[in-house]
C-alpha cells in the first residue's frame, strides 16, 4: 500500500513515517499543500494522510483537488 503523508511539522512527519514504514507501508512525505498536490498529480496513492493547516495550500484545498482528480482516494485528516 502506497501512502502520501502531508505534514509540515518535520518531527511529527518523521515519527509518522517511521511508524508506517515499520508496518510495511510505502510512504512518500511532503511538507506543504502545493507539494502534496504535485505528488498526487504524478503518483498513484492508496491513501493520503493530510494535515489541515499546511503552508502554501491548506488541507481543505488539497482535499478539493483530490476529489477533482482522484475521486475515491481515501483521505485521513
């Protein structure tokens, strides 16, 4: 399973990523909303873990983008 983790706090991003990797998930990470949308545009993810308060584009804007291009992709806020 391939997951995108969008979290701008570097320590929290790292902790979540390490735990997901221990559970054998394939994880890409990013630190702002624009970067998240760029990742989603070129990769196929099974799910997205999304922070609401991201820089450059908040989580709601990223979710709106996801619903426009990958309608059924599961998103966890």
